[in-house]
C-alpha cells in the first residue's frame, strides 16, 4: 500500500475520468438565497428531526426548526429569516416526498442569537454538545450525525483522526476549493475534533490529483498553532475517499466486518464537516449552508457555490445557466454513488455535495450474461466477488449471497463500472442486502417470541 | 405529460453508478479475434487453401447455427453482435487437421455452438469450452479423418529429417513419442527441428503449429488485459518442469534432456491451448489462485496424457477436464475479504 514515493493506497479500485477541470478553477461563490426555502426534517441518517415551530411563525436565520429526534439524529435550522408559510410533504432528493418546512425569505438575513465558545478550555462534552446543537452531520454525503462519531465508548479509544480531503468522485470539486480557500479554518476544525477525541495523530488525506491543495494544506499545517497535523498524499483511485479505504491506506488497519472505524482506533471526518465544526464551535453558526459543485455538460457555467440548505435544485441550476433540455440525468452527488433525481424542485440538503447533469445515459446497451471476466472482483475494494453474489441474488439464493458477504458491500459502484456485460451489480448487491436484512429481522423477531 | 416534461425536462432514473467504463463483451471478443489473426495468417501461409476453406466453413457454420437457434428456437434478438460465435469458429478451425472434409467442420461447428453453448443458455452459461467440445466430438465421431495429417508447404510433417521412421512420424509429437519408445531419441535431431517447430513449418492442426504467431497474439491479449499471466505461465511451466524431470531419456533435469521440454512446449496444441483456450473466461476460475490451480492441473493432465495416454496430444482433454472442476475451484479459492473477522476456536 505504501510505496517509495510516499503515496498511500488500498487494494482494488477503478480509474474513471475525473472531469474536475470543468469546475476546479471556480472559486467558491455565494449563491443569493432564493425567495423560498424548503428545509426537510430528514437530512441525515437516523431519526428525522422533531418539528418545534408552526405555520405562521416568524423565524430568524439559524433558528432551530426541528430538534433532534433521538441520539442518532440531528436538529435542523432555518437557512433564511422570514415566515414559516407551510409545513408539509415536499419532493425530497431521496425520491420520496418528505416533510419539509417552507419559509418565505424576507431578504433580511436576521440572525438568531448565537455565540461561539472557548473550546480550548471547555470540557469535551460541552464541545460535543455545541456540535450536536449546530446540527452538524457528515458533509461528504453520508450525513451521519457527527456528535455520534465523536462519542465513542471508553472501551474504544481513538488514536487516529483522519480528515477526508480525498474527494474521489469524478466531477466534484467542493472539498478541493474549501481546502484552497478555507485552509486555516479546516485545520482549526481538525484541532477541535482532535481535542474532543483525545486523538494522538491527525492526518489530512488528499488525492494526488490535487497537488496545489496538498501544497497549501501542508504549508499551512506547519504552523505550531495546529499541533502535529500530517498531510497524507493519496494515490488517485476511486474509491480512495471511502472511510474504510482511507483507513487502510493511511494506517494499514482494516475495519472489521460489521464493525466501525472506532474498532481500530480511528475516526474519519470530511473536510467540509471539519469546516462546519469550526464555524459552529468558534462562531456559534449552526449548519444552514454548504458548498455545492454544480457541473456537467449541460451546465453553462460550472461553479462551486455556497448554497443555503433548502434552496430548490432548479434555482441553483438556473443560476449556473443549465440547459435543461440536454439533461438526461440529474445526480445529487457524484456519478459513481450519487442519487438520480426525479424532480428538479427538490431542495439542496446537508448531504448535497454536488449537482451533476449528465447528458448521456450509461450503459447505452442492454446487459449480457456474466462472462466471468473477473473485472468486478479485481475492482472491489472489499475483495468480494460481485459476479457470484449477483448470480445468487438473481436466483433468489439470499443465504448464499449472505455467505459470500454481500452485507459488507460499500456500494461504491466500482464493480458495475468495469463490468463489460453492463450488468448493474450494485442493484443486485442492494437487493441482496435488502432480503438478507429482512430475513435477519424476521429471525430476530422469532427468537424474541420463543 | 408531466409539468416538468412540458418544460423540456425529462429526467431518467437508475441505481448508481451512472457512468461506465468503455470495455464491453463485444470489445473483448473482437480483441481476441484480433489476437488470433497472426495464427490465422500463419495457417494460411503453411496450409494454403485448405486452411482458408476450414476457416470459412467454421465461421459460416458457427454464425449460422447461433443465429438460427436464437431466432427460431429461442425467439430472442440475435446474439451475433457479441462476436463470441466468431471466436469459437476460429478456435475450432485452428484445432482441425488441414485435410478434414469441409462438411465435418460444419457438423463440428453445429455441435460446438448448438450443444456445448446454446443448450446451456448461450454465452456465459456454458461450462465447457465450445471449440474444444467441438473438437472432442469430431475426434469421437470421425477419428480417422481427425488424425490424417498433411505436410505444410515447403516443410516436412514432423520437422525432422533423418533418423526417425518416416511412416510413423506423422506430427512432431508422434515422432517424439515414437523415438523415445524405440530408444532412438537423439537430442541433436530434435534440436534442428526446433526452428521449424517454433515458426510452424510442421504438420499438425492448422492453427496450433506456429508458436511464434500464437505468442504474437498472446502479447496483444496481455497488453489489452483480456488475459493474465497466471494460467498460461503455470500451464506451460508445469508441462516444462514435468518433461524436464521425467522424459524417458535417463536423467532428471539434465542439461542434455533440456531439449525435451523445449520441444514439448512448442509441439502440438500446447501454445494455442495455454494462451487461447485455457484462458477462456467463462469456463475457467475467476480468482488468480483459481487460475493458478487450473493452469497447473492442465499441465499435469497434458503431461500424463501425452506420456501415458493413447493419443500423442493431450491439450484438448486436459482443458475440458479442468473446465469440469472450475466451479469447485471457484468455491474454494474465495479471496480474503477486507475486514474478515477470524472465527474463534
């Protein structure tokens, strides 16, 4: 994994063309807030937020609209000041309609009272509470409530904090621009996280297709203010930004099957999350905006925009001069793992790292039967055999699919990307996981009864 | 039409990933056809019109068989576009002696495509190599015609002049086994024959004689990553090691006997088999360890059949037998998953 030139890597992976040149030179631009925002109550993994405002309420920028719905949950905040016009189901990027708070923007951006804290002298629990109250979730796309990751049990001490600047998905450049433009804030965010976790080592992992980001961050990290932060230069290969692959590349440890990074003493946070943590802890700002890469062949002006949460995707795309007639697929995220969108009116959420317009449909041909070429198993970063699992799932043999470890699939899409028969292996993996999970739930319920 | 469609917005939905690599089944098959052209050119060069006829008959018969079966029996869209029938046709033709009557080649093609491939569901579902199955069928059905050889133009049948008896030296392999049997083995004779053997100026099946042409094709396959090194290297290597150790000339791994394994790997269908047939994706193991086991197994079987079996040639049957073991090999050579938790106790 570690070669003589100081570049880290992991096993498997694929090399899709980057297409980052479309937007990588566009500095982060502030998108003017839209006339109406739609803040979904479910923008994160875990329980949806519980509404605490009602129709007709006047809200301020950064005011809490919904409190966390449990431990594994996060609050949501207003991204504009104005009046709550309605609370109902709206199109949601996940494909289903979900409850969202519609706010009419009064254009004043009146901020709710916020205050930063002196984190260096505060107890770690207080800092974690500040992060939780700010609604911080994983900004890399998974949107896992960050305070949960920052509260490992005492039996699982953390020695390594990794800040994920890999941004391995093609087309996306939001994290790249953040690293260039908000370098010090990210480093301070890393320091805050290091203190909270009592971690001994901090790495910032950056792929080597971003040499200027590596240079800038390395240079800034030399300052003693940040303590010891090392930049890990990663070999550019998808999915290097996957948590498990990042840990394997930098520490050579493997997260055990069905386990978590904390099981091997590691915690991983995206650079965008580190920035949001800094803003929340130092300035008291809750999470109500994020950088979104707007790109693809149908976008006239590919950009990296600072977008208020709840802005309809249509508004963002129009600002970037998108020719909608050319768009065959609109992806929230990157092309390898992103979600295809059915409605342009769904809002930008905390997890929206990019809006990608694709003008071609892949694959352009129907699938063949599997020819056992082995591309998929060579590409799989988890070393599964997707071809066999897909065959089992296709035949309804879900217990065999489970035995061949379909539950360990990270759904990165590397297998389907290289399959010459154009079989959508990810579809079969997801289907297999669904059936195995259902069978396990059924078995657990029956065990309880007995 | 939805409101969005009226605005000219028509979004397609699917599961990720939303991009694909360019390589496809047809592109892989065409690469194999490209890699077979040096050997095809060699076959025409050495065997002339007979090679052209056999190649033509096999290609037409294989394509026609697949097209007719798919259209009239399965009632599905044509599968000829994946070019796998073309690959089978050329490989089957390569396995036929130059003098074979054209209608036998047609019958063999029908068997290869119809029985060995289509009855099991077509490309991807066959469990044995269709071209080799066709050859095995023809060997069983028309043994005399399948073992009647002709000398190449400008060359001798076995590549050997001199000491070995003219009648029984039908092909290089036959000449070799005869020589060892009758105790008339002379390293020098066989050394002189090596040049002819390498470029293909000897008797044999039309596509298997030229090791040079086959290796040229193999380089194309390796460069385009259609095949790996594991199977061919372990197949040829095992045959080499076994013949160097146990060659009936008295010594084990002696420098005198070194000519024997060199001769053996250039002779008969080993080069064609190791680089083009034992590397067939569908019928061979999918993991690298599996491919190593497969190649080694083929090597052992080829040695055993050539030395102890009734035929001087063992490649086809070795590969077919190992094809049968592929599912078992796959089951026991699972790669070690990331994060695999060792079971306690």
